């Protein structure tokens, strides 16, 4: 019997409504060619929902998603709705409720696209940022004392648990085992943050000892950011805490080139809950509704989803189709200097995946 994957589809706002259909078009082509079924369940939750109902999703929203294997999301956010509403009303509840403790951002320069780093080629930029997604610096613990008085002060705690550190590091090392260069770099700041970061370093060293086949190094976050720009070729898998990983997760795709191409994943590796796949870009109100946005970030996110669902061959076929389209001068949208529409690119990639 053919395998069936249940996917919750949330286009969200702005260009998400245009990229998600192209993502689905390519996923459908992959499903036909590789012989699995996709059972789609559509949700129209967005900032419009918020304006109508005062909520980004219904109260039992997570329960509605829970029966799916994965969530395929476009983008959420729209002018007039504060970012914290779209974030805390949908994305963060999903991340926390489904214990998506790994955030993944591949940073890969594709042939035929441009990086802001002069002289760099695809051979130089091919790394992946693994961010801890549930604890660390982004805790809700802290407070303000003596407000409005000269003695006023504010604190915010960072929480690093052994379980939390070990599971993200284990994921990073296992991921490195699947890659050619087999290297893990840790982002730290143990010279300035003197309790949590030395602990992070300690957990990293202990995990590294269990993977003798993996090369490791570590850098303080400040110089690491500089190295991303000056020596992107040094990196393979880069693991960071919630805050440092967040910073690197924006810097990495930026050095790798176009925002329209970059994919991301929020993963619960145990598959106890749905994982979520979405492009790095936002809802891009400036170009929404014009059929000109680049759907590749969404399509690549779909490939990551298939990989997570165990469809590695299908995932590789999509990535291969993207690389060939970009390398061989296939249709491209304006952000990449072309004239093609969003749908032109989606159709070309679906066709390439179908034909192999
Ligand atoms: P967020 O919703 O995460 O806050 P943002 O508003 O900071 O996102 P984006 O929505 O990603 O940023 O848009 C940033 C810029 O990149 C915009 O000018 C937008 O037009 C462009 N852009 C984003 N995504 C795409 C895409 N898929 N294709 C073409 N251009 C894009
Ligand atoms: Mg925005």
C-alpha cells in the first residue's frame, strides 16, 4: 500500500498565498513520481482571521493541526497587525506546543544566483544552521523591580537544561554524519556569559567525544558572525542557542544569497508532534498579489518536509530540479533578474520533478 503523509497547509498572508500553491504543485509531482500520497488539510488562518476574530487561529487550533504529520506554511504577518500578534498567536504556540526544538536553515549558494560576498562560488557556501528553538535566552522568566524609581532594574533569565543542550547537539552531530564534510561548529560566548555558555561548551565537548569521526570547532558569536561573511567556506553544520542561532539563522541565508530561495524547518525529530516547514522570507506586502514573487524558498521547504517524512529520494529530486533550473537559466522571477511569474517557476519545477 502506498505511503500516505498527512499535511496541514497554511498559506497565511501576502505572498504565502502565492508560494504555497506552487509548493503544493511540486510536492504533488514528487508524490506521483515516487509513489506516495499526500493527504492535504487546508487552513486559512492569517492576519485576516485575526482582524475578524481577534485570534490568529481558533482556540483549539493546535489540536486541529495535531493529527497531521507536518505543517506546510507560507508566511504570516501583515501591516497593521503587530508582529508579536502573528508570532505569539500562531508560530510560537506551534513551536512550543509541538516541541519543535530544532530550527534548521540550510545556507547554500545556488548556481546562477548571486551572493553579496564578492568572488564566492557555490563551492564556498554550503552550510546549515541548527538553532535550539525552545529554551536558552528566550525565557519568559525575569522582571522589572522598583519601576520608575532611581533603583529601577530589569533582569531576564536564560535557561539551559542538560536535556535541551544535549538534544540539539545530538541532532547537529547526527546531521553532520550525513554530510560530506562532517564538521560541527558551536556558537558560544563563554568569555562574557560566564554560567550558561561554559555549560553549553561543556555539553558540546561531551557530545563531540561521542562522535570521533566529526571535526569540531567553536567561536564566540561576535567573531563567528564575522567569519560567516569572510570565511563562509569554513562551515558545515553550525549549532547555536536560541538567541545565537536566531542571529546566525538570518545572517546565514543572507550570505547565501536571495531571500526568495531560502528554506527553513522547525522540527520535532522524534516525530511525536508535527514539524513545520516554511520559507525564510515573510509575507512581502510590497509584491503580494502580483504573481511575481519567487516560490523557490517555499518549494525547497517542501523538499525539507519530504526528507523529514522519510521521502529522501523525492526530496533530492526537488533539490536537483531547483539546482538545474537555476544553473541552466530556466525561468526566474524578478528578484533573480528574470521576467517569469511565480507560476512559471512552479510549473517548470513540477515538470522537472515529474520527468526526473
Ligand atoms: P517578516 O514577515 O519575516 O518580518 P519582512 O517583512 O522583514 O519579513 P519579507 O516579507 O521577507 O521581509 O520581505 C523583505 C523583502 O524581500 C521585500 O522587499 C520583499 O519584496 C522581498 N522578498 C521576500 N520574499 C520574496 C520572494 N519570495 N520573492 C521575491 N522577493 C521577496
Ligand atoms: Mg515584516
